[in-house]
């Protein structure tokens, strides 16, 4: 009989956020797979959890994934924890979940702390629709390509960033997104928790003068939908340009005006009236 995989969220700072259910599961499993066993040892010792641990992180996920899968297939119960927050969010936990699903091993996710959800609801940004983008790559070309790909997304955008890369990331965001609103949340639930609600331009100026400390969640306002529509319309050719362009195809007046009206999403009557004014010059 197969075992079971448990996804156990751990506090993102304040140890008081550990749930009773998570503690019960961690004490009951046969093995705990941890992102960094040295970090997890402090947490487990604090709660007097004596279960064996093994490392499971980005650079050993293939080898260790096979090892954990074999144990699960042999009936063992395994808990996965990350250094802080929900396993599977910006860490290889998702790969292990996929392995379990493919091999008919039950997976149980426990609710609990998650940095981006905590930062989002306190940011003041729209929460109805959002896109979690995680960490940006250190490769600048790929990083800019990633930012360009979400530039026109009207949803609230969420990123994680380390302090030593923050200023570079903010400058790239300002270059790609323009001067949007941003909330920078750092050291969540810890002693020096801080929310800085500002703009990308002001954030760049601030962190040029103040070296950033702590792990950051960046909550950025989505693209302005009305502005995007306006820019799209400005980029379209005029009705007269299209009438002249398509007139060379020897279309009948009705077909010509319908084609232009449909392409520009304008009333056909307006396009036909324009056609009547310029038809002798077509």
C-alpha cells in the first residue's frame, strides 16, 4: 500500500503562526523532506519534533525525488517543508507532487503561511485578479523578456526578490512598466516587518540611498486597461487609410465599407459616409 505526501507550510517569520494540525502531521510522519535541513532543524527543535529529515531542494530534486518516491511507494508517510511558507511555491515541491500524482500516491496540502498572499492583502492593491510571477532570473536578457511578457497584464503582479538584487530589479521594472504604483513588503511577520507603498521611481531613489535588507515581496499595480485600449486605437490606421488601401482590390462599396468598419470596430454608417466623401479620389 502506498504512503502519503503531506505539504506542510511553515512560519514565514513568527513561530506563533505554526498551526496545531501542521505540528501533528510533522510529528506523525516517517520522514521530513526539507529545503535546507540546517534551517529546518531550528524550527523542528523549537517544537521538539524528532522525526528524521532529508534535504530536498532545486539542485538535488531529480535524484532525491526518486529516493522519496521509492519510500512513498513502500508505504511511508513523508512531509515536505520549505525554509519558510508554503512548499511548492517557488521551490521544487511541485515536482514531487507531480511524481506522486503520476504514481497514484495521495497528496494532502495543509493550509498555512504564504508570503505573497500575506503581502497582497495588506498592499492596498486590487486583489480580485492577480498573477504570481515568483523570482526573476539573474540573466538580464531573460529577466527583461519576462517583464515584457507581463507588461500589458491588467492584473496585480506579484514578485519575490532578494535584497542584493532588489535595486537592479526595480530599475528594470521602471524601464519596462513605467512609473507604476508598487508596494514593497519585507520581513513579513518578523520584528522589522515593513510595507513601503510608493511608486517604482520613488522606490529606486529610496533604495539607492538605503541599502535593502530582508526578503521582499513586490506587489505592482497592473497595466491601465483604458490606456491600453487608447494606445491600441492610436496604433490603428485611420478609416480613410484603410478605404484607400482596400479600394485597390476592386471591392463593391458595401463590401469595402463593411470590411473597414469591422476591422476598426466602428459603425458601418460612419464608414460609408466617409466613403461617399472621398470615393472620387479612390
